[in-house]
C-alpha cells in the first residue's frame, strides 16, 4: 500500500514557504457557520469494532477544517476505513492508506456542500465525523448542528406518534437538557454521548416527520429559571406524583419540585407488578453479601414524602437486614424495579401467625418471636422459627410452641411509574396534550417557576 500525505500537510508546507494559504488549494465556502451551534456526540450505538470503523457516503468524502467547516480536500472516494494500528490511526479507501497528525482538527463529511450525511457502519448521521485516539480504541464523534442533533434525539426519547404538543414539549426539554449539560464529557474530548447516560441519539435513520416538525417549530426555545437554562430532566411516567430533585439525589433545585400528576395515572407504565419467590430473594441477597437464612418476611419501613421506598426490612430465619435504596434495586433487580414507588404483598416460606410460651403452670402466653431472644449469661441468641423449642433449666422443661403454616414463598411487588420521577413525565405530557394543553402549559406544570424563552 502506498502511503499518502493529505492536503493538510501540503498546506502547512506551502504556507511556511510562501505565507499565502490560498496557494495551497482552493477553499470552498459553505453556509454561514456558527460554531456555538455545533456539538460533539460520542457514537457508541453503531460501533461494531472499536479498533476499526467504516464510513460510507453516496456523495463521496471531503475533509473540512473543524473550526470553520471550510473544505480542505476532496478525497474522491465513497468509502473510508479508520483503524487503530500500533497506536496510530490509519485511514484507507479501496486503494491506498494514509495518515495525518492533526486529525482532531479536521472533520470528515460528505462532499455535498449543504447537506453532509455520513454513514457510520449501518447508521446515517447528519453533519461530520471526527476521531480521537485514546491508545486502546477509536473514539468516533459526530460533529453536528444542535437542531439536527435533536432530530435524532426526540424520537428516541418519546414515541413519534405522540400528540404534537407533547413532542414540542419534549423537543424543548431535550434542547434545554443538552445546553445545560453541554460539558458533561468535555474532559473526554466531546460534549455528550448517544446513550441514556446523556440522551439517546439515533442519528438520521431514527428521524420522523412529526418529531422533526416539533424541533423546527420550537427552534432555539429553552426552559429558564431566573434567566438561567435549567437542567430539564424528564422520565417515562411519574405514576401520579413527580419527585423533588433533593428527594432523589440530595441537591435542591427550585424548578425541580415534586408535583401531583393525575395526568400520568392510568397511562402506559403508570402501574406494574412482578413476583419473586423467597429462594430467588435469598439468592440475590447472598450475591450482595447478605446471608440471613431462609426468608420469612419482607416489609417497607421508610418512604419519602412522594411515596418512594428508601428502606426495607428483610427478615430471615437467622437474622434480619435493613436494605437501603441502592441495595433494594440490586436485590429486587434493576430490570424488575421500574421505580422505588411500590408495595409488597405475600410472605416467605413460613407464615408466622401466633406463638405461645407454655410455662410451668401450663398457661399459654402469646409472644412475638421477632422481638424475642434466648439470653444465657452474656450470650444473646435469636429464637429460630421452628415448630417447637425446648428450653431446659435445672428445675423444669419450658416449651415454646408455634403454630406455623407453610406459605408459598412468593412476594408480589406492585409499583407505580417508570423512571427516576424527576421533572417532566413523558406519558403525563402525552395525556395533557391529548386533553388540549399546549407545550408551554405542559412544561410549566412539570417545572416550577420557569419561563419558555429563546437561547439568547
């Protein structure tokens, strides 16, 4: 393979000699460029091999300066492969391979002057692509206009079939979230990623006419509190009441206050349930370093003001354990537990009904084994759950008997809502739109004391 040096290096050489960059090659002017409108999105969804990336373009490829998007060189090819070899990024087409040092200052786009579209593996993306080399893998980044980015976000975050007013509310919330979190990954060399860690972004192939319309008709609109762009969090379904940001994460934000949300009730994902038997629960506890023996019961002992569960007591045959909110998710299953707003029904393998202590005078005294212990000298032991316990002393044999009926060992968890519950409920927004509310009324219901304003 012949090694080729791109026009960028030729440009630098001629500039140093002649001092006139126009002598190097012709520069093609594009549409007016506003650098603040472009953002960098790390792509993970289309990537098949982190050490080898394939690009395609029906219009062919050109190289552009990232800071101005002026065309630098036409590559005269419809296919490019970028691979990581011995710590170096190597670019190749069907005939030759080449490399250059300043690849992070250059973006690759299609040769269509006003409508650059690049296919990354199987997915098409508007705008441009550039790469970062972290030594172990290729970081593929989509350099794209903010509004065109939102074309690929809104239908991934809300069904395109929703009422247009709900879609407009989602477009504004997504734009606001993007700008508030624009530096979320700045330390890694890009602004945002394409996963739920930021916002799901599907590129051009995920676009719909309805969601593009919602973006276009709300162009440059954002949500502000006291003149500042807010952190416009949103979720699938509140279940009937949203959460305070302080309740969810400990940081108070005056525009993220929990509100009653009747609009989410009775909609998709407003309620859910699943069952878990005591053996599975015990296995999950052991996997999380908790071994309390066969599970007898599980009960909620603490909730937040909005009803979310923060502590559960799990009672085992040997001991009991208090689970915190993070432990609850791990033990009950992050895929099962759509929110922490739930109730628990059922019991473990044994259903404790009544327990009796039979004294020397043959009288029956009902006791609660949960709060009972055997104490001898300085030793304290929990009373095990069994049908009969013989307690011997020097004078007599006292018997503790229990009436225990065998349970099926199933717990049924019934819950409300889907997601973290902070900010806008997407299904609630749909319900509001379907009953005649406009996008600004929807947003002002879910975000407290805010205005809908332009970015600048």
